[in-house]
C-alpha cells in the first residue's frame, strides 16, 4: 500500500518590538522578572515544514542566513522535538524538514528565533493534524524561550514573568514603524548582564508602569504613544554598542516621533505619524550611514498563521 504523504505547510510569523520593557531583579533561575508590552510587526519570517524520510533538519535562507545555527540547538528543530514529545510521538521529529525564510534580523532584539520556533509549532501541528489549542502550544512554547508564546498570539500584549505570561491588549489602531538594523547582532544574555552591571555600579533610569502607555495605545494617537515608549535594556545595549546613540538621534532628525531600542537590541524602532511619514523617514535614515539597512513595518499584526496558498 502507498503511504499518503501530507502536503508541506507554510506558516508566516511576525517579529516583535517592546513598546515598554521594564526589567526587574535577577531571579535565582538566571532570568529577570519583566513587565513588557509586546507589539507584533508586519516584518515576518516564513517557515515551511515538509514530511520527509530522506533529509530531516533545517535550512535557512534570507536575512542573516549564515548566522543561524542549523544543528540540534536550532530553536525550530527544538520546537519540532518538543511538540513530537508532547504528543507522545518522539520518532516523528526525525521525519520533518524545516525551511526558514528570514526577514527578521538575527540576534536583533526582534525575537526572530522565537518567531521561527512558534511558526514551527503551528506548522507541525497542522502537518501532523494535531488540532491543538493555541494555549496548549503556548505551554510548549514557553519551555523553548521567553518570547515564543507571544509570537503565537501576536497583536499587542502585556507580558509578565519572564515575558511568557500574556494578557492581550485590544487595539483597533495601526501604528507605522521604521526599523534600523545594525551591522552585527547583540547577545541577549550579555545585554541583561550589562544592565545588572550598570545597576550594581550606578542608577540607570527605569521606565515606569505600563498603564499610561496602554491608555495611549487605546487612543490611537501615535504622538501620545511616542512620549511613553521606553526600554530598561536600552542603556545596556547602548553601553555595549555606543553607535546606537547616533542611530536613535538620526531617526528623530529624519522625522520620526520617537525611537527606542527593540528588546535587547541592537535594532532601533522608530514610531512615525503615518505610513507616508514612515517611508520618508526610512529613505532619509537609509542615507544617513548609521545602520546596515532599514525596513518599514506596521503593527499590530496577528501571530503565527498557516499561509493560504
Ligand atoms: O528565554 P530566552 O532563552 O529567550 O532568554 C535568553 C536569555 O536572556 C536568558 O538566558 C537570560 O540570560 C536572558 N533573559 C533574562 N530575563 C528574561 C528573559 C531573558 O535574563 N526575562
């Protein structure tokens, strides 16, 4: 009898920025307690999973393709294994090929690796006809990384704990962003470590509670939102990569309402008044010689979704 080979499944998954990232104390498990407002952007990766008996493993193309590890520690392959084990079919993990098309910068502070893991969970779940609820996938996602659950849900969400506990924030408005990619990535643990060091030797500024920002989001007024963007990791990212100070200034000089380092950096996100302004800011920033490349994006957008062919 001929075995029926299921068709490949492709999932599109958003990047994220943190509109607000308040970092608390270092915990005993090596993580920091966070209060953060995640915002999913239209800058995306695409992940295709295919059933294979020949060539399991992962292949990466696109933005930063040579920087992504393709061994067993690849986060997408870890997602395949975690899901296969969760449903009691560990042997299925060796019968999948994962192809990742990257648009999200690698080690850029936009949760690109986490996005690929979330996309892989959704894709394998469809490939294997598992019919799992997104909340069940989110539990597996949280074991893979702090930002993986958010990439499943997308939208805008308040995150606490390590960032994995999420409450959706309803927002009917679209915001327009320009993203400045740096020449090289930054290691997330190093940036958190630099913040601990800065706090041990001084008193870097801390962002406040999220309430005012959540109200600004609900108003839909980008000018109000711009005043409230903030990131405790920014001082640490700038300390490790002093050139970011120039990038942040250049975005505002180019006409953005405000700029903020995204997550642990080094990508800088600039909020603009509308889509046309974002295009103008992007063009000017691209010519300013302060970053490797620029992209425009909007948010919020949905989380990891199977793509309609
Ligand atoms: O959860 P994830 O694997 O993405 O985290 C990468 C690293 O970032 C952690 O090992 C830790 O050093 C740091 N981190 C942290 N506190 C968080 C999230 C991440 O210190 N809430």
